[in-house]
């Protein structure tokens, strides 16, 4: 029997330098703290304000407004602001924002992809209309790639010739709304000469898979982000599993969320595996398991 599922996401709303509101998914957030004294870091990016002690570890703290190309917060704004401690791609990072507003709950279907006119350097992965106000969901992966360029480069996984040939025989589809994540995924497969298709949203991935199946060339392995505008990775997985006539792919949900809850839910909706970004070896091994599926 066909079932429906909806996946709502809690979003933290905050402001940077003006009245415009931005958002981050709360699954990325470890804690929200008042501004605290920071230890300066020599020779760091201009947006890095310093480090703070958080649960026994030194965590870098970034002026988010400056990191996305706006004016830096003044000293007074920093002191009156908040630090959002996040857990992204296996790293704890703090962001200073001017003010934190509230937490809301939104269905990912309500989140729209940003218009192409914004360009590929816009730090936005989605737009949400909240009672007539346009909320921008920030692409923190792109932001971090600007502050820490070396973080974008990934170590390439070692594969035997047999393993490489095994994956070359698979039809692989990658889907991620972050251009940084798409580049990381593409670089890994390009380095091994493994063909693939790539798209930026869940609905496009669904269309590609249905079209591929209709011509008798179904997708074998799907690697999908979880948090995406429109059709998120959870619902994309659910819809594919609920499509009785579709040859079922091996689904790997690949996310910057380092959360046991998010990974557990991935299994509940039918994903074969859920991985935290970004470990090339883990990803390639998961794809090999998919090739044997």
C-alpha cells in the first residue's frame, strides 16, 4: 500500500548585519552561546575571529557576515551577538551572528531552490517564504570552502583495477544542492575514471531515474544529500522505495549532518547506507557494496 511521508526540519533563524533573516538546520547545530572572549589566531583568514574553548576543545569562531562577503560585525555587535556552534563535515565550527531570532519548523517542500541569477558564488541553498518574508538558507559548505580552501580538497581513495572496473559498470547518480559537495563527489569519481551523472536537487534526480528506467538503463547506485530544497533526500528515498515498478537502486544518503538521529531516520525511510561527509574511502567502499547489491 502506498504511503505518504513528510519530513519537517527545524530551522534556526538569525540575522547578520541587517534586518534580513537567514537560517540553518538545527541538526547542524550543537549549541547557541553568548559571545565570549576569543583567542586570536595569527595568519588566519580575515573572517576568523579566533578560537574558543568548547567542551574541552579549541573551536575556531568565524564572523559569518564577513565570511559571506558582507561587512564585518563591529566589536559592539560581536559582544551583543551570539555564537552558533555547528557540527559540519566532522568539524566543529563557531559562527558569530548579530542576533538569534527563533526556531521554526518547515517542510522541505516549502523550500525553493535559489534562482540561477544569484550565480554559483551565492551562499544560499534555498529560500523559504515565511509570512511574506524571504528567509535564506545558508550554504555553510561553500562558506567554509572560502575560509578554509584546503577543506574542499579530498584525499583520494585507493581502488584496485578490479574495483575500478566494477564501479565503471554501474550507472551512478549523484545529487547534492551544495556546489562544494558536488565538486568533492565528482573529483573522487573523476580521479578513477568512473562515469556518473550529477544533479542539484531531489526532483531532478527523481526525473532522471524514471527516465533512465523507461529506456531500460536504470540507475544502479544513488548518492544523495539529505537536506535539499523541494524534495529532500529522505523523501526522495521514500518515493523511490514506494515506486513498485522501479528497479531499486542502492541508496547512499551522504550528509554533512553528524547526527545519529538523522542517520537512523535514513535507514527508516529505506536507504541502504548513511554516511557523514566527507571520507572518500568510506564512500567508495559503500559504492562497491552497492555494486554487489
